[in-house]
C-alpha cells in the first residue's frame, strides 16, 4: 500500500463548543473539517518533533559518508577563529 | 548596546516581540519551543538584552542513518546510525543582525555540543540551514554539506573539540 494512502483512523470526541469553533475556523480557512484538523495537528507534530532530526541516506552514500569520518580529527581553522569571538556570558 | 546574556528558555520569558525576519523561525520560538522543551525534545537557549530576545538557538539529538532495505540486500553494508547533535534552529533578531551575534551564539552552541558529547556519545554536529544564506554562514565557519543536501551541514565533534582547544588557548 502506498505510504500516502489514508488507511488509519484517529477517533476524537469533542465538546459542542470545540465542534463549533473548529467548524467555523475550517470554513474560514476554506478547508473541510478533516483537512483542517489534519493540517493543524500535523503542523504541530512536525514542529514539536523537529522532523528533520534523522538524516536518511542511500546505502552507497551512507557507506562513503561513514568511511570519510574515519579521517583523523583536525582543528578547523575557520572554527578556531569562531571560538576566538567574545563569549556570551551564561546566567 | 547593553549587556547580553545566555539563558535557557523558561515559561517566564516574553517571546512576543521577536522578529528574526523569518516567520517560520519566529513562530517556532513563540508557539513551539517551550512545548518541545517540556517534552524533552529540544533545548532552546535565548540571548537576552535586558528582557528582549536578541537571538535563540535550539539543540536536539538526531542521527545520520542508511535507508532501510530488505535484509537480504543489507548484508555487509554499514547499518549503524551515527548519533548526532543537531543545531535545529539558530536565529538572530533584526536589531542585532550586524553584531556577529549569530556567530557568537553558534560558538556557544558548539561548546554545549562538545560538553554533551563528553557525557553521552555523539559523533557529529549537524546543522539545519533554513536557506542558502544560512548554509553559507555555516560553511564560512568550517561546516561541510552532507552528500546530496546543501542545507544540512556537519562537522565531527572531534574536529569541533580540537578547534575549541586551539581557539581558546590561542
């Protein structure tokens, strides 16, 4: 099944007031209630989870990337300069 | 300019006036940073000038990993995710954008990344550049783009630590 197929359900009970305000907001946004709820929840979920935390590579790319990390550690001249800037005092 | 100080975000900070010139960065700080922190999903540090936010940075952990493939094809391939510390967002308020504050805050974030990796294993610092200018900013300070993605850049924590030792003793 394609990952974009909507095959899963989430059931949510709402109060009259929540129902009214969500319907009104969805109408104002020009969306169906389902589309509105999904976009709002998904945006919040992605923001909370920082969706880009995990960087996924093809196996070939990952193998090359991992191999390059075996090079000996080195001070990076530009980064050394960065650490010479004035500190921001922590409270 | 009065004195700047670096603090970890709490519910007491007033985030309403922040204007980094990028809505996504402003909205995330105002509406999501505290929730992420409370859920132990990200730590956000603010640079304050008096009580106003001059800049912020958020740190979290992540990984670089190979895509999952069926077992019969995966034999002999490196499979272990590489643990990373991710600088997910770094933004400077418009009023401070000419004072090298972003660079100084990056240095503070990298110091914390180095400290973190003394306590738990992390092999890389990865940065998430929001646009081309941000990517250029990170390259200027020695970061390297990951393969096939000019907006994700990295450096080995060991390189960061060696640079830190030289910079602070030099």
